């Protein structure tokens, strides 16, 4: 998927979550936050969960 297509997909997801009145969204397997970060930047209230402490450390380093 090209970067522009990924950005468009994240835009659509954020719009649909707002339209649905979603509260906090849980991303299971957040990894390094490559999806969480852009969704948070688009105004989505998101919490991430990951079984890997290393991945959680990396996502925290990003300030997410």
C-alpha cells in the first residue's frame, strides 16, 4: 500500500470512528504505534496493548 493510500485509509477510519461516536479505541498489538500514532494525530482517543515489553517501550519513546 502506498503512503498516500495508507493516509487515506487512516482518514476514513478516523472519520468513521467519530461518526459512530466511538469512545476510546483499543488497538491490540500496538507494536511501535505505526497505526496508533496517525489515528491519535487525527483526533482518535486510542489506547494500545501489546504482549511485548520491547514494543511498549518503543511506543512510549514516541510519546504515544
